[in-house]
C-alpha cells in the first residue's frame, strides 16, 4: 500500500480567526455550517470563493447582509469550475498570486449539473481549490435525489415505495482520473484532519478537490444534535473513508481502527428506515467491496 495513517493522529491548534460570522440561516445541526466555519478558518481571509447555486446561496443571508467575512461570488448551477477559472485568470492579469480562488459547490452542482465545467477546468489543471459540500441530495429545493444520493435511500423523488436504485457516483475516482495534483475526503467529525487537508490544498498549485461529507438533518431525517456522530459513523463504517490522492496515482488511506457495521450508520437515519435486513446486508457487501477496491488502487 502506498501509504496509511491513523485517522486524526496529529493534533493541531485550530485557528482562532472566524470568517463565518453570526446570523447565518443554516438549519440547526447543519453539517455544512460546521464545515464552512472550519474551512474558512483554514483558508484565511485572502480568498475569493465561488458559490454555484446551493444551500450556501441562501445560508449567508439575503443581500445586502451577509455572514461571510470573505469575498464571495454567486454563480449559476453549471458554472462553478468556469467561473473560478475566470476569477483566477483575472487575478493573474493583475499579478495577484497570493489570493486563493476556491469553489464551494453542493453535490448537485458538482456530481451532476456542474460536472462538465469542473471536468473541463480539471483537465486544464486550472489553479483553484474546489470543495464539494456533499449532503447527498438537492437539499435546498426539498430533498430531491442526486447522483450522490446513496443506494436505496429515501428522497422526495425516490420515495419509500421506490427508493434510489443506483449506487452513489464515485466522484473521487472521477477526479483522480483527471490526474489533478490533489484530492481528498474529509468530514466535520475529524476537524483537525479537515483543517490539515485544507491547508495542504491551499499550498498546492493546480486543481485541487476536497470531497466534504456534510449531514443534513432534515434531508437525512436525523436529530440536529447528532450530525457530528453521523459523520464519524460514516467513516467508521467505511461508507465514507478518509483518504488522499496525489497526481491521480499516490493514495494515502487513513485507517480508522474502530470499525462498525454499516447498520450502525444506517439505523440512525430516517431516510433508511424502510430497509429490510437483506437490503442492509447488500449495502454492507457493497461497502466492503468498495473498500477492497480502494485498497487495490492504493497498492498500484
């Protein structure tokens, strides 16, 4: 295996700066609000962040008010990668090499509607950081299915009588195939790890991609107080393993020693409450196969 390390093995001091202010409109327990606060701590103030249509088109507040203490550009659903490319080009013309250009897109604007622009930018190795806030559905518009929605999950467009029939798209694999300098997964349950990966990505030039799992209490049908717990179980069940990919080839897997059955992750979420034991076993089998596949990639 190219590399392994224990999850959260290095303790760090979280930056004191707060670039997400009070008064935002996120739901109670919103994983994305915690993730945004941590992300902006890591990236600092010298950043221009592009926001394709998503929950974060609304959460900062309605114009002329904003809870952001950074420069933000709201973009169309399909244009995250293209808009960031243009912002980077404009800064380069001005000779500004110090300002970081970042994108914060949802899974709808990344896995689905914005994939073309992101793929084009990644193929050109445009110099920006793309953060996918993955809450596994179109949550801002009422919990519709996306290609990031897990297999057999309930959404308003995949009801209990006909839950999602397809597995979640392997977005990290897609980005690795672009051979970009850096890609990594992260969650709010491991804040030190999240901060370290953001800081690492900030120092790299070229296209960088962070896949950030963010529980959505109303969309996932969970109590607002367990968002961090659910994030931790996603890692411990290997539904959402933590790892890094450098240049599309070098994998570093972060081994979580306290592995739990997938059932422990699923049973706390109302969107999976309709599953039978045989369906849970099928999901467990697929998670195990995906983990083995990831380990084989790491050995190459």
